[in-house]
């Protein structure tokens, strides 16, 4: 057990007891909680808020299963199971069963779309998630081993189902074969199983081999389902486990103890003691000549439900420390010291004494001898690249009955091909790797590293003559054979048997074809414990030990059969012969002088392997890719032809069915035609009777319509006459009002003219009075100045006075003429404006009279057309009445808008007149609106006349002001004309209103 830092956060207070929990939803921050009030709630760990509240169960929910995608969830109670959509939190389906049966558990199979439902009568059904159709049902277990299932567990690949209950037996079901394939009996102390869960492993491809079993005594035992061996256990009788769960990666086990505490166990720490060899192994090595190893002391026995390991007494611990110190002191060769505390020399002594390593510790010793780095990250990167294209169809060339073994072999070969390109083109690589794949099928990382280490060290110089066999290696073997057994070599030469026949088949299969499993393991115990040249010497020794049957062979087929099949040969004799050859072979032909010593794989990343002719491998890769593309094109074309043929066959079948259906439809159509003819005859007779009745009704209807039409026409004519009279009165009233408004406006203009005249005379008086005062002051100043000048220069004064008098007369004459001309222009302009105004008024009155006469004629013509259309278009009278009614309403609205506009216009004119009366002397050029008419023009004219009669000396800018006033008066006259045109348009609109109402 290891200590971890655990932090707790309060998400919500539910006020209810929790009965089930589920994580791994699509949104990783959300989780599901089943409460004691039969409801399911979804909370968010980030926002700590309630996401959804789901109801529908009538009893307590004890299980929640979430789909691998995180989109769906199944909640299970004792009477029903419900499928929920976690995107919308809506219930999709509900599984109802009989109350007498009851549900044990309903859950999703991992990494699949299958739902497994387990009931209390031991029936197990598999359902399709999308359609909820039953896929299969597991058969009933044998009666002799039948137990009531209560707890279930499934491996991560969804292939094996473990079931248990109130018994010490476990049932293992193969879901692919749908049959019970194994029954495991737990220790006698186990009476009931409370919980089952598989222990995940990163390198077992989901086919979990270790099953955790929590029994009634509070102890959780972990069992290997293949070997049926108890591996380790957690919990005890004093501190029992109430419930337990394993992390997704299988690194930790969280257990809630019966005393309420939470324990976290490290799986790595629990399994280290199992894989580690016990101390007696070292003691036996030290005392090998005197006593033999007792394997019974090393076996674990299960007693009272606990795993018993060899006792570690104080004496053993002391001896272990002394032994470690002694090894350190007597250290001679550093390369013989292995990473796990083992010594290679001592292992070789043990191997020579027993001939092989103990079966229980063989894998551990191999891993130590080969010094495997266990580069998980590097191997995962190679495995993530997927299956190599060269091994996609591996099962066709190497058919293997076990699908798992084939899959592991395919992945190992693919990892090797991704590691180095030459292995994708090596034809004998599957033969070379298959024994190790079969041996390490549950740990693919170790399998890959063992094969890679074998290739780097024991397959040195094999690929220099690729794709041919290694001639250099075979030459070494032939030299050694020639030295030790010339007769056998001569026999091979006489029968044309080369080293490619008597040596290469043994090397490329590493003796797996000619040896049994036990013999092969015994051989490789010695191969891995010695120099890489040991494997080549084994080939020579195998030939020498088999010289008797080989000398009797004379046919090439016999030799081929001999080196590809098992023979009656003792492997121990072969191994002894190998050691003899290793010691007696001369140095000049010994393979160890030409091969490097053992080199382990590097940690972190695997070394680069490029000891091969790269151009040949690249060429073969290109050729293979070209052939593969051609084959794909051929298969694609063949598939296209087959699809077209299938479509043609399908179309032919559909056409035949269509023709048959058309024939049946034609016969049915003929039968129905006859029935239709009979029905038509009956209908003709009925129509004749109905026609006579309709004619009578039509005549009555026409009489009634005629009377109604006449009455309606008379009523409508009266309404038209009343409307015309009303419109005539309205027209006369409008004309009278217009004339009266014009007369009133003329009187106002006359009054304004008189006011302006009086103001003009008042201004003239004031100007004359001011001019006289100024003139008097100027004369006094002039007299004083003259008297002073006369006294000083009398003669010069006369000359100046004469010139000044002449200039004054000329200037006065020019000013008088200019004033007269301006007054004449003003009088002419005023007369022209008055005449123009009178002519405009006459034209407007004439246009108004003509417009009124035209409107009257148009009204009479329209009225005649309306009467004619009423007599001719009897069918449209109601529609026209509705349209006229709508038109009448719109015209009333228009009339109301016109009255409102007129009122607004008159009010605005009054306001402008009042404003002008209050401020008649505004500076600058005023901005006249529609209400200021001729009166403003007359006011400006009177002011202009007053200014023209004043003295020019007092008004030096008179000509400029006169030009400005003329421009303003023209603007005023233009605005007066626009105002009159607007009044004419308004009058015309008022005159047109009766016409629009009539039409």
C-alpha cells in the first residue's frame, strides 16, 4: 500500500443517500448520481451545479452503466432498466419484466454497441443498442455447477464474462462462442462472492487475465483465469473490504474498508513481490555442491484464504546482507553483473549443473540476461502506427488457429517493420518471431524486445547479402563442420547439399521446427547465457549429433524433410556437443572472433538497425508497392464488374416482377372498367332526374333574383341621386369659401398697404428733421472755417470756393437725376408687379372655372357609364358595392387629413402674421415662409422709397442696399406665386373629391 495525496471537493448536498455513481460521460466534468428517492441527477464538477434531474424509476437504482462513447447510460433497479440519452437527458427505452423474475444487472459491453441484461433466473440476453433487438441468449449452465448469479465482470475487449454468486465457484463465459468454457473453484473459505472486476493491463490488448474477486470475508483475491493461480490479495479478516474499484489503467485499487476508511493500493508494489525471486534461490547457488534445490519450498500455498510466501526469518535477512556484501567485495567482471542483482557467471554454473533454468523463473532470468530496457513509450509509438501493410494478409500465408496469437504475431511483426524497413521484406521473420510470440503472448513489449535483442546479437551479419541467405554466416558454419567432421561435410558435397539446406533452415526457424517446446526452451536457456556464436555452434552440433541418419540419406528430399521436421535426438547431448565445440574450435575459424559480444538494447529509444543493403530493400519495397497497387486496381475493377453484374441481375428480376405486376393490374383494370360502365349508366339516370329538379329550382331562383335586382337597382339609384346632390352642395360651399377667402386676403393686403404708407410718411419726416439738424451743424462749421481761411489767403480762397461751388452743383445734379431714375424704376416695377398679379389672378380663376366645368362633365360621363355598367354587369354589383364602400372610407380619411392640413396651414399663417407684427425690423435678409405674402413686399417697397428720398451724404451704401432689396422682392414675388399655385391645387383636390366618390 502506498501513500497518495488526495483532495476532496464538495460538489452538492443532495440531502439523499447515494445508491450508485457513474463517470466517463461525453463531457468529462459531468457525472451521474442515483439517489434514494429513485431519481438520477447529473452534476458538473467544474461549475458545481445541477445539470439535469431524471425521474422514472419506481424503486432504488443500484447500477449505472455508461456507453463507451459517453452518450448513453443505462440505469437499473430491481424491476426495470431504462436507457437514457445523455445529450438531451431524455429516456429512450424502458425494459419491463415480470416481478417474479427480477433484474440482477444491465450494462454495456466495453468498446461495443451491445447491452447485456442479466436476470435473477440466470438468463443472460444480449441486445443491440441502436435497435434494441435481441442478438443472442447464453445457454443455461450445467445443473451440476449451477449457481444463482449476482455479480458480473467483463474483460476490456468484451470477450469473456465472469459471473459469480452465493458459492465459491466462478463461471467464465466466452461471449464470442456463447458457451461456458471454464469453472474456477475459489478456496474453501470463500462462501459467497460480493464483487468481481478484471485488472486492466496496458499490454494485453484488452484480454484481461487477472480477475479480482471480493468475497464475504472482506478479502479481495486476484486470480489468473488462465493458470487458475492465486496471485495476490488485499484486505484481511481484521480490516475487511466493503467495496473496491480499479483505476482504468490498472495502476491503483481503491477500497472502502468496513471501518469507513479509504485505502489506495499500488498494483505495481503488489506484483513486485510475485515477480521477484525468493532469497533461497541465492542460498542454493552458494551451496550448490552440497545440496539440491527444493522446489517445494518456493511454491505458494493458499491456506485460510491468504497467500503464503516463504518465511523471511532474521537469519535469512542477515545472510542476504552478508551475501550482497561478499558479492561486492569479490567483484571481478563487471559485465557479468546483471541489473536485477543476478550474476551471469553464477547463472551459467547453475545452468551447467541442471541443464536448464527453473520453469517458474525462466522468464525472469531471460529478461535479466537480455537486459531488456522495457521502453514503454518507444514501443507504444511503434504500436500506434498500426499494422504494417506487409503483414495485412499474414493469416493467408501463416494460418494460425488462435486469433489472439495471430493478432499478437501481426502486431509484433508490424512493430519490427516500423523499427527497420528491412523486416517488412524479410520472409523468414514470422518463423523467427513465432516461438517468442507464443511464449510472451500476454506481454507484447517483452516479446518485441526479446526478438529485437535476438536479431541485434544472435543474427549478426544475417542481412548483408539480403535477400539471399547470409553466405558469410553459412561459411563460418561450414568451416567449423569441416574441421570437426570432414566425413559428414564430404557426404553433403557428394549429394550436392549446401549449407543453405543443412544449416539455414535451422537458423531461420531458430530450431522451432525440429525441437519440442521443452527442448527449445532448454536450448535457449543456454543460447541466451552464452556468446552469440553459441547459436551457430548449435547448428554444427545438431548436424554432428545427427550424422548417422544423415549419412544414410542420399536424396535431396530426404535432407529437406530431415531439417524441417522433428527427429529422434536428445537435446542435452546436442548442448554438451555445443560446449565441446566452443572449447575445441581453433581461434581462426571460431565464430566468436567474427561476431561482436552481447549488446543490450538502449533505454529510452531503440537503436537504429541499418545493417543491410539499403538499395535492395528500397527496390523491393517499390516493386512490392507497385504490385500491391496493381492488385488493388485489379480487385477494384473486378469488384466493379461484379457489382455491375449484380445490378443487371437485380434489374432483370425487378423487370420480370414489374411485368407480372403490370399484367395483374391490367386484368384488374378491365374488371373495374366494366363496373365503372355499370355505375355510369346508373349515374346518367340519376343525373337526368336531378337536372329536371334543378331546372325547376333555377326558374324560381331567376324570378326571385329579378325581383331582388329591380328593388336593389331602385335603391341604389336613389342613393346615387342623394350622393350627387350632397356633392353639388359641397362643391358650391367650397367655391364660396374660396372666393370669400380671396376677398378677405385682398382686404388684408389693402390694410397692410395703408399701414405701410403711413409708416413711410413717418419715416420721411424723421429723416428730413435729422437732415436739417445735420445740415445746420455743417453750415456753422463751414462758416467758421471760411472766415478763418479768408483772413489768411483771400485770393486762394476765392479760387478754391469757385471750384468747390462748381463741384457741389455737379454732384447735386447727379444725385437728383439718380434719385429720379430710381424712383421711376420703382414706380415701373410696382405697376408691372400689380399688372402681373392681376393677370395671375385672372388666369387662376379661369383655370378654376374650367376645372370645375371639366369635373362636372366628367362626373356626368362617369355617372352614365356607371348606370350602363350596372345594367350590363349584374353579376359584379355586390363586389363593386364593397369596393366603393372601401373607397368611400379611404376618401373620408383623405378628407379628414385635408381638413387637418388646412387648419394647420391657417394657424401657421396667423402665427407668422403675429410674429411679423411684433418684429417688423429684423436685420439682414428675412427667411419668408408660405404665410408672408404681398404685405411683406409692400413694406419693403415703402422702406426703399423712404431711403431713396434721403440725402446721399447720410446713406453712402444706398446703391448696394437697393440691389439687395430688389433681389429680396423678386424672391418674395416668386414665393407669392408658389403660394397661389398651392392654393389652386388644394381647391382642385377639394373639387375632385366628389368625383372620386362617385366613381
